[in-house]
C-alpha cells in the first residue's frame, strides 16, 4: 500500500513558463495578430520617442520656460509682493496636509508607496528645475510642510475626535485670509486684480466659481426635485438651457450682457464678470451632480426624519443634504477638474490665465515660434493637477464609503 | 360639550399645507419675475443711454466682412443673416464629420482596452488619460501650431511641400488629399456604389432571415455578398476617377481636395478629445455585460466575433447610447472653440457680427436658439436610436 509520490522537484521551472520570456510571450506575442500588432506599435513608438528625444535635446529651446516662470505662475503680480503668495501656499499646504491625514486615518499606512514615489518625484523636480536657489529651497520646504502636517493630522485624527470639525473651521477662516493676502489692503499694499495671471488666476477663478456656485446649485437641485410644479419647472428650465449652451456663449453673455443688466454706474472688472459667467454655468452642472446624490438617498431617510417630527427644511438640512453631498463628492471633484480645464476659455474674452499668458509670452519676438516647448510645459502642469485630483477623488471615494 | 365640526373648517388657512404650497409658488414666481424685470429694465435703460433699439432689422444690412472658407457662395457685400447661415453650415460640416471620426476613434480605443496585447492596452491608457486631463483649447493650439503649422512650414520657400506618405501634400495653403473627380462617369460610379451598398444590406438581411427561420447556411447569399464586395472595391478604386494632388511650378499644389489647416486642426482636436471620452463609455458599456453572457455565447458555439456582434454588443449599446448622446452634445458645444483657431464657424461669424453691429441682446437670443436647436436635434435623433436598442419588454 505504498503510494508513490512524484519526486519533489527542486529545479527551477523552465524559463519558458515563468519569468520575463514567458511574460513577453504571453502578453505581447500570443498570436500572429498580436505579434504583428506589437511589432508595428513598437516601431511607431520607438520612432516617436527617438525623434522626440532628439528634438528635446537639440532643436528645442527650453529658455522660454525658466525665463518666464513668474509670468506662468502669477502673471504680473508685483515681484516685491511674492512673499504673500509663498505665505498663502504654505498656509494652504499645511491645511491640505492635515486634511489628507484625516482622510487617510483608516489607512494602515499614511505614506504608502505611490505617495512616497509622488513626493520623491516632486522633490526631484524641485531640485533640478532651473530656478534661483531660494525658490528651490522654498518648494522643498513646502513639500516637507505638507508631509509633516499630514503626519500631524493623521496622529490627531485618532486622538482628538473633533479635530475634523476644527479643520473645517480653519479652512473657512483661510478663505478670507487668502483674499486678504492676494488683494492687499488692511496694512498690505493693494494689488490690482487685473495684474493677476497665469496659474494664480486659473486656480483662483475656478475655486471661487465652484464655491459661489454651491448655493445656487443646491437650490436648483432641490428645486428640480420639488413637488411644487412652478419651482420644478423654473429649475429644470434653467438647468437645461444652461447645459444646452456652449460655455463660450455664457462667457460672452457674462462679458457683454452682464454690464447691460446692472445699473450703468456700477463697473465690474473682467475677472468678476468671468467669475459670474463660470458660476452661472457651473451651478447648472453642480445641480445635476447633487441631484444624483439626492436620488441615491433612500426614501426611508426622509420618512424617518419626518416621523421624528422634523420639518421639511430641517429634514433637508440635517438628514438628506449632508448624505447627498457626501455621496456626490467624487462627482463634484470631477466637475472641478473640468472647470479648471474650462478656465482656459477665459483667454478668448481677454484674460491672461495659464494658457492666455503663454500666448502673450509666445507673441514676444524673443520666444516666437516656441509653441511646442511652452504648450508641453502648460500641458504638463494641467495634466499633473487634474490627474492628481482624479486619483485623490478615487481614494476619497474609497475612504468615504461607509456602507457595510 | 364636544363640537364635532368638519375638520377642514377647523384648520385656519395659515396652517393649511395646501394654501402654503400655492403661496410659496406664487412667492418664488414673483421673486423671479421681480429680479427679471429689474434686470431687463436696467438693460433697456442702458440700451437707451447708448442710443440703441431692440429689433432684428440689422440682419438685412450688408455684412462687409470676409469669411475664410465657405461651402456655399458668399461675398463680403452679402447680408448679415446670410453670413450667419454660412457660418452655421461651417459648424455643421465640422460637427457632422466630428461625430463620425470621434465615434470611430472611441470605439476602436474602447475595444483596444480589452486587448490581451499589453503594449496596445498601455498605449490606449496613455491616450485616454493624457487627452482627458488636458484642456481641449490647449490641445487645439497644439494641433494647429505644433502639428499642422509645424508640418506645413518649410525651411526655405524653395523647398517642395511636405509629402504625407506619398498620398497627399501639406503646405501653408492647406492640406491636399486625393478626391474623386466630378465628371458624369464618376458621379454614376458613386451612384452605383450607393445602390450596391443598399443591395448588399438587403442581401445580408435576407441571409440572416434565412439562417434564423429556416436554419439554412445561406451559402448562395454569402457568395453574392462577396461578389458585391469585390465589385464595389473595383468601382471604388478605378471608377471614381481619383484626382491625385500634384506639385506644380512654384511648388504650388494642384488637384485633389484642399482642406484648410484650421479645419483639419479643429476636426482632429475635437475628434481625438471626444474619442477619449467615448472610449471610456464603450469600455464601461462592454464591461457592464456580465461575463456569463460571453461564456454562454461561446458555449453555444459562437466565435468571438459573432459573440460580440450578436450577444454582447446589443446589450452594451443599451448602456452606451444614452451617454453617447451627451458626448455628441459636448462635441457640438465644444466646436465653438474653433473661434480661437481661426476656423470661421457659427460662433466666429456670430462674434464678428456682434462686434460690428453692437446688437448684443438680439445676437445672444439668436445664439441661444441655434445651439439649443442643435442639441435638441441631436437628442431627438439619439433618442430614436436609443428606443431601437432598448430592451423589448412585454
């Protein structure tokens, strides 16, 4: 009754079944069609990469970027007041770091591998980027600040349960401080909003527009869900008309028509008109996003809160809206990403946001024809911003998912 | 002691829910009307101060501006309304071809994300993530300034125009591609192709019906289809009288079809941008069909292509079509960015007209009407299509 087991093999499996050769065979050359495809794509890709590298190191003149770095980032913001921007960036970095720490409180490790790689790449770019030495040190300092406050927030989140509430209040206080630092007044030298440009204007306009569009967006979303027909029709009409129109026509409306709608003795500058246009536009999309969130809240929630004796406004404000907004956070981040991209359209109405300022730099005879360099640089900035936000929102979606 | 009166009489009207519902609606309507009337009142006051009236008679005045490229005759002394129509036709030319190209790119890229070829999958991922995370306007600038002007620029004026794989040429005046001739024989051949395509479709339907109802193999019909395809290919290659672009004296290009660089750039930018979104929709649609459907189809003996065509795609389309509708609307709306490139679409002629006449109010009404109409047409067509693919339930 002896069962003979096959002899235990101590030799490694043949290379054709495991290892890089097998991987290549399985993923690149598993059929004649795939083999042809791989060779064809490889040739095209290799050719493109070689000609790109050759162009980047011999033909391209990258001088257009370091020579105009302040313009790209803050436009014609006075150079003597740059310290205010740095203070603002440090403030936002500290708050953002702590928020990240709180959101990651359920994660087993704060600094996971992709995060460490991202931080390392950012540090590397800061070191090799051809800017004056103080700026490099400042950028690295800010990165350290983000990491440190993330760690601080992560520690605090587990010790002080109400830390999140305090942080929300800190964000609310940071907003007026940001405006004060940027605009001046109250002891600081005033800076004309028309001198803003580049990334400062891009980020400012998109953040302010999305914040301002929240009240209108929430009202429209509730209005569209309302049982009162007149309110429902009005909200639906607004949402559908705005969503049916190109953004360019709404910006045109804001820059040409809004001055006609207000009394002629009030003058709005172009940035404000652009913000009005973007707010009216975003509110319609935000309303649809929030409506999606509202629809995902089960009826039982409303019925339960009515049974507890809460009135309709209290039911909405305390029970339904907080849940609906939380559900729609990832979609709102997506909306913000497209809003950030849409701010490039402001160049058509004559504002110098990131794309607009590069157009005016490229009109300078010294840098004429350097389109590829400048556009690659801006494209990279937008890509990093938008990709990081969408990655973050996917992570947020996971950490906010409290269903069991 | 107890008074048993009707309960509706007891409730005072200020505590009656029904009264409040009506009152709130009246109040909201009144508020909206009040704000609207203040704004419109301001507008008319401001217009009066500027010495303008509100009417559409200016559309009968001479436009006096030039439109770079048109598909219908247009002169600078034509009327404003005709200039707007010409611009609208340019927009239509852009978005209709854009729909076709974006769908083709999107479907190919969406299917490519299911490929078992690692390189293709990664390249597809790079395409989608790069295009979706960079603003469209920047992409359009890239297409026109870097790609098309870059290809068209010559080091010295004596250089010949850049050749595109031997089939066409590109220089500062435009992109030249082969195009069918316009003689009587060529038109007849084109007509023949259309008739042949309809015939092939009918034969295909006939074959499918025979296969489904009678269980026949449909060999005869298959041979007919192959014959039609060969005949069609021959007519396509030799019957249409293809005009090849040729380089003449002074390095000018003649023959073939000239496409302006601006049109080519906007079309390429819009198609690749929308294509990336469509790719994601197609991918999500195919993923939404459960794996069991694939396995069941394979178990019934259908090979991959037929399983896709007969089982998976009809179910995926139910998910895909509604989202496709909003992508087509986005493409139509984004086509206004052609203005920044210099392609004379509707928005560009609209803006020139508005700048020349100063009639902001009238023009914005026209603008709203046109784009809402375009979106309405797209939605109607897509809804028809949607009804055709939706689940047929009893």
